[in-house]
C-alpha cells in the first residue's frame, strides 16, 4: 500500500505513516461480502491480494457483474460511501482476500488534518517540499509553485534564498 500511495507523489512519508496508522488489516474468505445491497458503505479498503467482483440484480432478478477489483487497488461502493446512502450493489470476494480498511470517519479526520497543514506558513510548506519531493521542484514552474504556496513569485524567491543559506 505504501508504494501505491507514494506513486501519487503528493504524500510525504509522514502522511503515509499517519494514514497507515488509521487502517485496519482484514481478511475475507472466498464468497464473503465487502458490502451488500441495501447497506450503507462506511469504509474504503486497499485490496492487498485477491479478487472482488461487483454486481447488482437486474429487474429480472439476475446477477449482473459490472466490475472486477484486482490486487493493489482500492475498493468501495463509492457512491454509497460518498453520499452515505444505501448501496444498490454487492461487492463479493471471488478469492480469499487480504485488505487494509479505513472508515469514512477516519478519512474525514485525515482530510481535516490536511487542511490544517495547508495553513502552515509558506516557508514551512516550501521546506517540506524540498525535504520530501526535491526531484520535482525543478519541474514545477515558479508561478505554479507560488500559487500553491499562496504567495507571490517575489516572496517565493526570498524564501528559496533564505532556505539555501
């Protein structure tokens, strides 16, 4: 999961550590359900190993499989998860599954933490970028970087100069 999260190049090692501290390791047996129709999805999970299928019942009460979820991807009944309404789908394990699950409440707490971190000073956020993603700083145009930091390009130049000293 760590490698998958790192591949987005937006989370620091510390961010990933915090995320990993909130997840719960679970296993499902072949045939078990991750979520059932008519229930509200309260979690999203990272499928470490195994295979899921997502399906619903047609008006003729036939099962219609519309999606497979493979290893190293996230799984959830997303519309139910986001809207907190009852799902119309079923997500079933086709094999034994190992996964890491995180509740919607924990995700909302992490989101709040991210917004708090966004309020850090521009200097601190620039230092964090230099520390955690130095290979990308040369690729980001200064106007984008200053916009991200919420400062002018002139102020960014002063910060970069003070950091390099």
